[in-house]
């Protein structure tokens, strides 16, 4: 039934394993006995910028199903489209076929994910001349900031079934065009997507055992935190030291203030550097492919800086923790 799925880069999922890493997960060959729940209803946030494509929400699984909300993700290359992953019955259990990026949309089980993914192909937008044009009939796009838009109405039917085949599943098979797409050049889910899935996996509220298939409590949006430092949330100042020693509290407070100021300065410096690169792109009249490469590099720089700052803050708090609460100094 899913004989072409291995050509898609299929990942078979089982209890305890999902999105641990692309390499490790690709080796998993087990199935889940219980069918995934119905897809959750959710609202699509407004598109954050040119070149982002919507990747729909789905159920992940380890020891329980958990909901991974839909997210706007920057396409890895101009011209690439997202083929969503899907659950399918193979006669002995339900297995997950991981999504991928490619030049055309392949088979995704006939699942109606909405927002342009209505079971076959994608009607949420199209590439033209290196730019993505958004169909505002099915996507939320701010026309004031993104002008490459069009509006083509499509017939939508509500169907929340989240799997193909088996008892009560969608009865759909891949077309010859979808099979050809599955054999074409692919790019695996990008880092922002796997990180987004990991966050959902670690959130108890996204577990089916907690939400029972109710409305999604996860904020849908971009799967990454930010592309540029100016888009990061404000630096959160640690709680005021309370060691019981006024002198030590004052010392620790100065350490905190110094670290917050240092991190703020590093954000500003990186933002200035990226702004300068944007000016150079404009002066050079860079094409869409070049611009997207620079934006992806900016995204990586920003995420690495944010992770480093988070580690610095955690290490400082551990050093300042009172004795018996993390081994801090006296």
C-alpha cells in the first residue's frame, strides 16, 4: 500500500522514539498499534515574511501521541515546496512517513491538513521567478508587507482524519505524479522543523493524554525563534539574589547586570552586522536565491547566539545558587 514510501525517506516510528535525530530516527522500523487521533483545529498565524511556507500540524509519537503545531518555515531553497508527513496503516500497525522538501508536492496520504493542503497537492501558493506567491484565500498574509499575493478560491471540505488506510482511515493512493515527486530530489526537514517538533514533544500539554484531542494549546507560528536579534524576546533578567547575605546579594546582582548588559551589546553588534549585509545585498541587487542563503545564515547566527546566552545565564544562576540548591558559592 505504501510501497513507494521508502523512496520518500520514510521514518517508521514507535514508542519512545521520534525526532531524536534525523539519522537515528531513519533506522526505526516499528509501528504503533493505536491509530493517531483526529487532527486538531487551529488558527494560522500571519505569515512572518517573504519566502516562508506553511507546514501543517500533525501528531508525533513516543509513548503517547503529542501534537506538533503548524508553523511557518523558510523554504531551504527557492522553488522548493513542502510535502507533509503522514501516518499510514501497513497491515500490522500505523507508521509515520516523514515529510520532505522538493520541487513538487508528493503523496501525503490524502490527509486534509487544511491551509492549502487538502489531501492532494498544494494550493496555498506557487513559486514564480524565484519568489513565492501566496494564495490569500487559504493563507493569512499581510498584504502591506508582502505584495506577491493572489486570491484563488478553492472548495474546502472539513475532514479531521489523520491517517491513511486501516480502520476508518483515508482511502487514497499515490498518483503517478506524486510517485514521481517521491523519486525526485529531496531535502529532509530543516533544523528549525526538528527543533519545533522537539519542543512539542517535551511539552506535557501537547500530549493526547493531557489535551484528549481538544483544541491545540500550542502557539502556532514560525518553528524557529527568530531570524535576526531584533526579533528575539527581551532578555529576561534573573530573579534578585536572596542568599541571606546582603554583601553577597549585591555582588551577585552586579554579576547579573553585567551579563545582561553584555548579552544586550552582543545582540546589538550582531544586528548591526546583519543590517550591513542587508544593505550590501540591496546595493548588489542580489537575486532571491542569494538573499535566502544570507537569511538562513542570519537565522543560524541568531539561534547560536541565543543558545549561548541561555547557557551563560544558566551557568551563572547555578554558581549563585545557595549551598544545597545547586552547589553555589558561599
